[in-house]
């Protein structure tokens, strides 16, 4: 995975996370990770993965990742807006 691109990551626990990443030595740093949450209308929203530390970066073992794909442009734009305040 390329450093600092926005990825959708599926964890071994089944959770789906959106985050920018940095990888080094078997560890992935999730930068301001957001969890995907479905809403009542069938859409989805993003919420901090760690509610008690919403803007914290999180280190996870690479072995916790089942799969990852570069996040689609519409969702990536919303992630950037939510985590940085920058309108792309």
C-alpha cells in the first residue's frame, strides 16, 4: 500500500475501516481511522473508529488486515473533509 493514500481496510475482526496509512516493519499506522456505519436509509456514514480518541492514530499488526483497496474518490473526498476540514 502506498503511504498516505486513503484506503478501505477489512480487518480480521470483520470491521471495515477507512484511513490513510503508513506501513513499516510489520505494523500499519492508521491515520485518523473512521469506521463505516450503515444508516436507516440504506446509506452509510463515517464515525471515529475509537470514539474516546477520535483523532488518534492507531498502530495495528499487518496480520490483522484481511484486505485493503484504495478508497473510491467520492468516499475518499468525504474522509479528507471530515478528518482535515479541507474541501477537495
